């Protein structure tokens, strides 16, 4: 790295410390010392326990439920700005509230835009995140956004399986662009599932568009919440003659009863990244670390190098 560059330090929120520690290990630096003091009424106070004046400060925190994780990140950004950090970069492996990226019915909020406004109001100078639910969320920010892709860890894993007659599938039409990128890179066919929802988190009907008979199917999605869609798609694929069904999902929200549904489904394997800590345990789940991806991005951002070369597919 350029020795004339300002120093950088990495700090972590409470629930993403595991990720920050992995990132620091890859970069060969110590995790910064920060204290979060909780009060009896549920409020908390963030303080940096070492000087960050003139430093590039990287704050690692996913904003998955509950909302305390988002509030922690906002307070960390504000504290860094007030402590005279040269720049404050939010490293958000999982950007929560992203499903609310537009008005899909009257009189609803656009939470993804609100969260981006909050981060900028707090004083963030750059955002590094991964596999946003909707690409256009990058445009909600008036600061640079480095949008990373879990494909850089998923593709090598898929290739290591050496599956014959493989097809890439998407559990809903909304994820067709992402799935098509995988299919083109791997030079395999693409299959779509068309679903209709009865209400949020409840799938009414689903049909398969394409041939899966005697195929090893890889379902691709950005997140799994209750796992209703992904397990229904897997069961439908097997009923349509598929040889096996695996799922790649960047973010393991895995709200109850997701673990039970995955365990009892036709899925051979569910493959996640560790953007969200998953501790409920499921023999079918494989967790791949993206710490090196974020560490390399931090290294490149700090030394003013391009990060696009690390993308396998977009």
C-alpha cells in the first residue's frame, strides 16, 4: 500500500463482530476498540476508545433485524464524524429494509430510501455492501456505493461440485436477471419459477417454466426469510423430475419456521454467505465466508485501486 495514505482502522457493531474479526485477520490489522454502553431504558451510547483523528474509519455492521443494529451503525458514524475521522465508510454485508425499495401499493413508505437518507444524515462518506435486493438502491445514496457480489464465492463452490446436467433456476421472476448471470457464466440453461403470493411471506401458486427433468438444479436468490418460496420451488422441481435441487442465497435471514422448512424440504443443500450470523443449525446448510471479499475491497478502496476486477459476474 501507499505509505503516504492516511491510516485506516476497522470497528464493529455488536452483532457483526464475527465478520469484522475475520476481515481484520485477512488484512493483518487489529480490530479497533469501541464501547457500546446500554442503559436501563434500552438506549445505548457508542464511544471510540482510541483516537481516530485523521483516519479512514471502516464500520462493519449488517442492518438485519432488530432495528438496534441500524441504530448502532448510525451512532457509530456520528461518533466517528465528531471524533474528526478523515472519512467514514460503512461496511454493510447485509443491507436491511431493502425489500421496501418502491411504492408497490398506496400509502406505504420506501424504507430503503429512508435508511439511505439516515446513513447520509449521520455523515457516511462511502458504503460497501453486497447483493442488494434491488440494484437501484445504489441510486438512493449521494455518496459512492461499492456493490459487491457473492458470486465470487458461490461460483467456485458450484464448480467444485462437478455436477452434470446442471441448470440454474430462480424461485421467482424478479430474480431472473441474477440467475441469468450465473447461467451465462456457467454456460448452462436457465429455468424460471412463476409465483403468485396470497400475502407477504405466503406463496399461493407456483409453476416451473423450463425443463428440469433429470437435471441438477441450482436455485439462485438474494435472501431467504421464511424459506416458503425456496422450499416450495425445490419441491416443485423434484416433482417435475429433477435429479437434485440446491439453493444459493446470499443472506440467511431464516426467520422461523425457515430452518424446519429447509430440513423437511426436497433441497439437497442450502448454501449461504455469513453476511448474517446463522446459529440455528441445519444439516442441509453450508455457510461460505465473504470476509475475504470485503477485506480485499477495503484494501483496494484504501489504496485507490479498482475493485471491478474481483467481480466474476454482476
